[in-house]
C-alpha cells in the first residue's frame, strides 16, 4: 500500500509543466550563413520585416541583426531576432486563428 502511494507521487517526474501562453507576440529567429556582412544583414532584415508586415494580423515588427556586447547574448551575428506583435484576435481578417503547437 505504501509503495502504491509513493509511486503515484513520481508519475509526473521527467515531464515539463508549461502552461499554454498566448501573449500576442511571436519571436522569429532565422539564421543566415556565417560571414554575412553588416550591409547584407541590414538589407535582409528590412526585406523580411516588410514581408511580415504584409500579413493582416500583424500590428508591428521589430527586427535586430547582430548582438549585444554582453555575456547574456551568445547569439552569433548571423542570427537575427524579430519580434512580431499581433493585433487582438477580434481584429483578425477572415477565419485566421491561433493554432496551438502540439507534440514538441
């Protein structure tokens, strides 16, 4: 009996608790080939941001190429970061909806 009670406490070990979050913001982090020049990175980022802004559900886009000069940002220069702010769902066109990611 004691063994059964003990075993039930360990059933959740090894699994991760992550609640479903929908804060209306996406983080898009594409990578380019190493050795990309600053000029080319800027051009790619501008084109990428312009294309993302054409999506009707997008409110704002902020992209960054390069990295901060800190130990907390180990990303290489070839990795870009783009924060995509979405409009409230009641302002979305047609039947667009948030689809939860499952099984990752």
